[in-house]
C-alpha cells in the first residue's frame, strides 16, 4: 500500500484503538470522566437557569411604587394624599416580618372595589382583613398557634400561585387593609404595575458573584475532561507509530486519534446527559437564599444538552488530534519520551495580570470612588479567570524550580528518579495535580467570601441598650388619628400584650407626633417605672425621664444614659413607640410580634435586635453561602478524581520504563516512592500559593462588592474541606499502587 493512497479503514481503527484489556480500560476511563464532566456542566447550566427563573418570578417583590402624597399642601397645611383610582392600588411594604429566624415577605394592599390592578399570583387585591399566603407559609400558619403567627394577617382567602413565588419554600403573604390604615402608617405607595427587574440596585454585584462562582466550579470540570482525554497517551503513540510504519501520513494519524477520543467522549457525554436528568430533582432540594428551587427550573433543556455534548466531543477530539499532530510520531516510534520546552519566569504574567485587574477594580470603586458598572464586573470576572489560568500556568514553573533544588539534595533512588522526571516534564507532572491545586484555590475563595457571614456580632443585653428579648414597633402618626383614639388603642394593645404568656411588660414611649425611628429622631420620654422595665439602672429622680431617640436603633452599640425631663414634658406628646419585654423564648417573642402587628396602631412591623442578623447588608452573601459550600464539595470531589486519573495516566504512559526498572531488580517500594514524590512535589510547590491567592481573591471581591464587608477567619468547614482534599490526594495516590504493580510486570518490557 502506498502512502499516497493510504485511507483509514476498520482494520486501522482496530489496530489504533483496540489491543487488550488496558485499551478497553483507557476508553472506559475517558468515557467515565467525560460523563462526570458533562453531568456537572449541565447541572451548572440548569442551576444558572433556575436562579434566573427564581429571581424573575420574585421580581415583583422589589416594586417600590410611586409617592402616595402630592407635593401640594391641603387646607390644614399637611401634604395632600393622592386619591386612589381604578388603575392604582395603595401598597405598603412593611419591611421584615419575622417568625422564629425566618423572614416573611409581606405586602399590604388597599384598592377601590372597581380596581383593575392585578397583583402577581392572586389577581385582584384582597379585601380588608383577608390574606393570601404562599403554600409554605400557609402550612406554617396551620401548624402554629394562631396567637404566634396567624392572627397577624386576618382571614385566609387563598394560595398565591407559584408563578409569583421564587421557590416552593418562599414565605410570602399578601394582605388587605383599609386605606386609612395604610395612609396612617406613612410608608405606603401607589402602584399600577409591578417591576420585572429581579435584582434592583444590586444587579451588578449579584450577577458578578454568580458568574465568578460558576467559573470557579466550571474550571475544575474542564481540567477533569482535559486530563481524562489524555489517558494512555504513550500507548497511543506506539500504536500510531505502527500506523506510520504501515504508511499512514501524519494527517491521517491525527484524524484517527481525534476519532478514537471522540467515540468514548460521545458515549460518556450521553451518559452524562442521563445522569444530569436523574440528579436534577436532587439538585432542586438544595436550598439557596432560603428556598429550594422548582425542579422544572433546573432542566437545562435539550438545546443546552446538544450544545454541551457537541462542544465537549468536538473539543476532546480537536485536542487529541492537535496533540498527536504536534507530537510528530515517527514511523519507528522513536519519540516515546516527549521533551518539554524550558520554562521561564514569564509564566507569572497571567497570574500577576489577573491580580492587577481585580486590584484596579477595587481601587477604582473604593479609593477613587468612581462607579462604572459596565467596567467593574468585567474587570472582576476577567481578573478572576486570569488568576485561575495563572495558577495552572505558573504551577509547572514552580514545580520545576522546586524539583531542581530537591535534586541537589536527593540521596535516595526514588527521590533522584522523581526529581529528574519532574525536571524533564514539569507540565505533564503538574497536570495530574492541577485539579487539586485549583480545588484548594476555589475552596479558599469560597471560604473567604462566605466568612463575612460571621462578622455580625450577636447582640448582648446591656443597660442603656434595647434588650435583645424585647420587641419594638413605632406607632401610627398622631396626626392621622385623634389623640384620644390613639391613646385608647395603645392602652388596649398593652392590656392584650400583658395577658399573653411570656410577655413580661409593655412600655409606651412618648414623643412629638412627627417622631420617626428611621431618622435622627428627637428624645423619647418614659416614666421612671417604664425606664426600669427597659433595663436602665441609673434613673434620675423626676416624674419623667428622657433618652435620645437612637435608643431604638439596633445598630447603636454604646449604652445611652437617661436624663431628667422638665416638669410637664408629656404635655402635647403622643405615644410614638411600644416596647414589649419577653422572657426570650421563641414562642413569647412571636406572641409579642403578633400582638403588635395585629393591633392596627403600629406603623412598622415589630422587630428585635437579633433581627439585624436577618436583615443586614450581608444577606446577598448569606443567601449564596449554600452555593459556596456546594462549590467546595464539587471542587474537592473533582480534584480527587482528577488526581487519581492523572496519576494513573502517568503510570500507564511510563509502564515500559517502570517495567524495565523492575526487571533490573528495583523493589516495588521504590516505585511507590517515585509515584508519591511525583504527586507530592508539584502539589506542595503550589499549595500555599493557592491558599494565599484564594483569600486574596476573596478579599478583593468582597471589598469591591461592599466596603462594609470584612473577610474574617474561615469556618471550621474550610479546614475540613482542606483535610478532605489532602485525604483524597493520599487515597488517589495510594489507589495507583496496585496499578503500578500490574503495569510493571515482565510483559510490559516486551517491545520491538
């Protein structure tokens, strides 16, 4: 057969692809690795779609509406209310409605009987005194005593449709209220439609965090696919040398190599699609930002599956073909030992460039205070991607540098052989541990980013500060109701509260009618007995005492002192705040919340100092913490698999050399020492760098998102993840000992 007329056929493929149990094992390894990779890619794709769908359904909760008061004054000199029309409804966003440690999204509506406004999930606004609840909240209401939760909302009218719920665990309630009550609270707005923007002002931060998280998990998957498609490279070079000896041109050999990898890659990709479909219901059970997802949201769709399979198979085949073409396999197979280029310090450039990009974004945002959303997010994402790639690029250079110094001090045969091989092929050596190195970096980033959750201190009981077990609510403006009616309603609320189990006292604070707990309000006035009930110790001997209005601020950390108020200070004052002291049990605190929220006299929902843990600016990071921990688990699992596959591939590629060493009398223990050193040196060379870069990257990301965030000492789970990584590394290396023994038998030395 002439070279010019050489064409690939079935016989050639049998020569190139088959050849014994090891060949079948190699193909199975490629298929299995690709299956895992495709499965994870589709789950990531579905997760991205699910988060987007969840946020789109909950976008209406971000509607703020338009002012309900006109800029003109009425006859009494007050701002004139804008009247309701059929095309508008009055909506009040009550802030945080809390039950135990859970936040409830509550929206109160008032509308005309002829209103055409449609509220997402229910349609027409509810009648006064009735409510619609999400399925999860209604189950909670039905399983909880009414005086702890249900009495806050009124009469049950129906279930909110899932089209308006972020997830099946969402706690949302829509209530109807009289127009006078909503206007009296002073924080109602007019709505005619509802926004479709799911992120509000934090869109850039939210998308940036999700993008970086997806890249952090996606990158190890690509490394895994790259490693498994390189299984048995040395064996393939031998078979391709046989084809060259038979007259096959280099282009044909490269084409056969591509098809050889494409076939098991396609089979593995199809299995991965099936695995993703099977695991989607389980993935939907993972809570993100307080709720699970609907399983239908996590399906990536057939188009996404086709795209992932096509890209993975095409990329695997292309890489295999290019590698074979660049290897320049000769007809005699003389270039079994692949020599790598000499590595230089230029490999540090991608890493330094990535850090510089992220640092520039932080300096621009925090130091120069220049906000360019269209530029900030790309700089952070591209910088993070460059750091990831930079670690992989710089790893072989650091590995070669360390092995060169280690070779000078090597005294044992295993150390000399391992160091020499690392120096000759640092890229191939580092490739086997690159997945674990990237996993350590990703875990450090996730741990550093989620550590801001711990930076909010738990409230403590101190004289001069609002007690953590007390519930507070500001009252409706005295201008919206006659003073006598307001006094009577407050007195009735106090009587109802003190009759409930676990509520120890009820304290009414007085102030001007325009008092607001959200601004730099004026002083609050109490009787000495009420001040003692609030926990004050040094109480002046006067009829009335006063304290600065910041006493109600949950973020006030310095105790405030009382001062005597002038005689007759309460004249002209109205009740502005009601504080209920409880025994601190969850049941008592929920009874107190229910009493205040259902009283009809409060302008804000009842709240306690511990609620700041639920409402802080760190809720974005808190909500994504589960994804961070999931990312840690996925990265570590992929890393262990990648290390096992990479180490096994290194042994299979050198089975003949190792077999000759065995034939010369080298003990198996020395071979095991070589395998251990070849995995340990590149890993330890970059391990500390990965940890440091991970926390540096987390700090840069956290600082760029919000300067109030602070990266603190990581949770114990981080050290557990590191321990798991090292344990997986040990297990992966130990698992290849049997492979080293089986692939270095005498039969491995039979050639030519």
